[in-house]
């Protein structure tokens, strides 16, 4: 088996953990819905004071997003670093957590069998 085939198989398994199960899909859908809400609130709703809608995205991406932001602060960036780093940290955090949810859901589900134990019903 070639090295490229092994890498492709590992990437497919990682994608299956991240996107291919119900728990991860629900989590990613929730993050998407909250992100759309934050974008609409930011762009189209006027507020007398600051809106805290963006906090919900950080709460959904916690705790991994805070590890990224803490790492950037340790590296010397001010207040979490530039905006592109904060957005990248959010995206990577959500994907890491979706993968972890997929792994945990598979762990709870147990080992999969390729065929039923009694195909004839006996």
C-alpha cells in the first residue's frame, strides 16, 4: 500500500469523525445557526450600546478557542492577536470539537459490525 493511499484513508477517517455522524452534524449546525445570527445582528441591527451576540460563538467554541487565544497571548500578541487569527482560532476550534464529538459518539456506540450476527433471523 502506498504512502498516499494511507494518508487518503486517514483523511477520510478524520472527515468521517468530523462530519459523518449525528452528534457532529448537530453541533456544526448549531454553530452555523449562531454564526448567522451574529452576522445578522452585527450587520443589520442597530444597538444603542455594544451587542454581546458574538459571545455565543465563543461559548460554543469553548474551551479550545480559549487555548488558542491563550497561546497567542503567550506568544506576545495583544488581546488575542489580529482579527484573522481570532477567526481562524474559532474555525479550527469548532472543527476540533466536532471531530472530538464524533470520536466520543463512536466510542459510546461501540465497535461496528460489518454484517449482522444472524442474517437469517435465527
